[in-house]
C-alpha cells in the first residue's frame, strides 16, 4: 500500500502546483503583459477614475442619458456575478407584463415619440449584461435626450453616428452603440 500511496501523493501535489498555481500565474502574467486593458476588466476611466466597463452594461435611468437594454440579473440589474436571462418563455404572462411595463415607461418618458419601439429596449439579453443597444434603439431615444439636454436632435444623431461600432469583421453581428461610451460622450458636449 505504501508503494502506491507515495507516488499518488507526489503526483497529486505536483499536478496541484502545476494546474492550481503555475498555470494561473503564467496565464495572468501573459494576459497582463499582452492585453493589459482587457485583463483588467476593460475598465473605462473618466478623470482618472473608473466609471464602468466597456463589456458590462449599466443601468441608466435619467432622461438625459441613453438607456441600456433591460437586465434580468438578480438581485440587481447588470450584476456581473449573476449573469443570465429570465428564462421566461414568450407565452409567459410575467414576460408579457414586464415587456408591457417597459413599453409604458418608454412612452411615458417621451410621449411625443411615435416611432416603433425597438425590441432591445424592452427585452433583456441572454446574459443580462449587454453593454450595447442597436442603432434603432439609440435613434429612438435621441429626441428625448435632445429635449432634456436642450440641444438639437441633429447633434444627438451625429453623436450616435460617431460612436457607432460596426459589425465584427464586417459581417458578424450588427452595428451597435456602447451605452456607457455614448453617455460619456454626451456629458463631454460643450454647449
């Protein structure tokens, strides 16, 4: 028994060191050396202070900002440690009620807006952490933001165009706007 136990324990300690210490340190070191911004969470800074991540959505509710996609994470929206969707099917009354409530809130915030509401403003993404909205969702909100900030709607639409991210490799996904990036750009507008 002793002849089998010692090699097993040595192998256990060796593999624990390799897979539990050496490999994670190597990968972390390489990540920090080759991709420092991404390895540190893709943080976005303003005046030297982190204000968010370009990869995780944030809930904006003030009328002067673009609003993100709804989040189904719990116990709070956009909770990075609880990524996931609501798991509600299309015929579930809770989902129907939630979507109707979001439609009502958008119409209340901008009652003169008669455009069709883009679906990404009323439904959560599968992860609940989506930092982007579609161009249509950004354009839908442009008049509310222009009115609240007392700037021409053309200026808001130009900002949408300037901050637009194109499809990956030109064909994967659709053009979109990072909500944190465009809201920071809004705050930087000098009147």
